């Protein structure tokens, strides 16, 4: 349209001031136009489909991590680590995209709410996995590691139980585990 107005002004010089005003108005409206970039169209970076697939994989890995396929601690921890890694990937993708738009683009270019929702999804997946990962990292003590009596021989009397606990703490201090 700008080319057409320029050609009209070249053909008829009396239209030049009017066409110059129209061209200025078109350029100003183009500068004010808000360009929304999404993750699925060819205008965007194309991060929508990979983010969606990573999110689905992270949710699928969360199922065995929370114990739907068994309560073996090592099994849950492995799947929780996988799901956490995928969730961290979601957080990194979304924060990288948001940071790059904030840092290096025109104010009229926005990514929409999708990038923030991907960030929240990754954060919530990380939060869901946190309990399993933190629980597994605790220090575990097993009866086989110490020369302790069996559970049946421990007295249930309060005074004797307190003395027995003191004795067990002494054993633990002399036999530290890694």
C-alpha cells in the first residue's frame, strides 16, 4: 500500500502531501501493532511442540516416581530423577525464551501466556518430585550394619528403653557409616 501511495505521488505531485501523511500513518500503525509469537506457528520459535512433548514425558515419568508401579525406593528415586530432569528442561526452555524476549526484542513483540504456563508446569513437576528425591537422600541405618539385638529382645519398659537408646547411640558413634 505504501508503494502504491508513493507511485500516486510520483504521478500526480499535488497528491504528494496527502500521500505522505497517509504513508506516515501506515508506518506508525505498523510500529504500534502488537506481534504475538506463539510456539506453534511459523512466526514463533517453534518451542511449543517440544515443550508439550517434554511435559508429557515428565508426567509419564512421574507415575512410577510416586509409586503407581511399585514402592521400591530405588525404582521410585530413578523415575523421580528422570521426571525432575525433564521438568528442569521445561523450566530452562521457558525461562530462556522469556529472558531472550525481555532482553533483546522490541516492546511490541510478546510471547503470550504460554511460556509462563510452561514454566509453571515445570515448576510444579519439580515440586511433585521433590519429596521422593529428598526422602531418598536421607541417611539410612540398617540393623545388619551394627551388632544389635533383634527387635524381640528389646524391652518395652520406658526406663529400660531409654537406657537402651543411650546404649544404641553410643554404638552409632563408635561405628559411623558412610
